C-alpha cells in the first residue's frame, strides 16, 4: 500500500517528508518529533538502519514504490539515512508506535519537476490500521504550517487502491496519470497523481473542528 517516497533514493511505504527552520537544521537532524494520537514521527538515526531494513525488505512494498530497491538490506538503510543528513531538499520521519517500534517512513521531498511531494510507506504487518493516514495527515500539517508550502503533490500506483484511499482521505485531488519506473521490478507502471492545496487543507481541518464541536 505504498505511495512512492519520491526522493527517498533507497526507501519508500507505499507511500514519505520536511525542513525544521533551515537547511542546516535538516542536515543536523534536529527536527522535533511530531506526536499524533497513536504515533510519533521522528528523524531517523544511524542506529535505526536495522529496523528500517527489516520492514522495507518486502516486495509488496517495493513493487508499489518508485525507488525502493529489493532486496532491501541494512546497507541500503544506512545509505538512506546518510543521504538525508546531507540533503537540504528532503526530510523523512520514521513512523513509530508509542512503544517506539518502527512501523514505516513518511516525509516530503522538494523536486524541480513537481515541487514538494509527500511520500510514505508502512510495514506490511501494520497495514489496514489507519497508520498511513494518521502519519500522512501529520506530515501534511507540518508541511503547510511549519514549512510554508502552498501545495503538495503525491502519487499512488494505479494497482494500489489502499494508498489512493489514504491520499483521498487527506483531501488530495486526482490530477492525472503518469508512468514511473519502479526500481524493484525494473519496469515502468502507471501512477495516479494527486495534488493538495493549503487552502483546501485549512478548510477541511476547520470543517472537522466544526463537526467535532457539534
């Protein structure tokens, strides 16, 4: 059920990222953790490589992500973490449960082709529990409120309806289809493209507050 972590050269759930205040903050990995009702989103550290690899080494994830290699080993996770520490165009959060168990990755990458893009992936044994939607909403809120983005894009493989539902529940609107090469299967496949504007996101959040108050 991944949406491609577009910039995550070596990682992705099937389907991301974020600056704190400045590029130096990103490189230093100093972004503060983000708390949701069930999850904590925090920057990955070197000691997380084994946990990331244990989850990402699953073809059911890789075949729905654009750049996730398969097999996926500890070395791939180490490269992923090291690249993030040197990048000022992308940031990723590990998605963890209250007990600190890593269950996936999400984040936002800024690309010249489409601007800021949301990506995420969740370990297979944690699918179907709403974690992807919860994490994606937290990343979206951070992107708009803290990073100052005005729009976000995202993608989901056409054959991956679970990831599409995550995006639709977050307010993303379908804008078309494009072919993307999937590294794990050495082939291209069609991906649905989505877009979310800051104004729509703000309106959706306000509507939710109104409903919660009634």
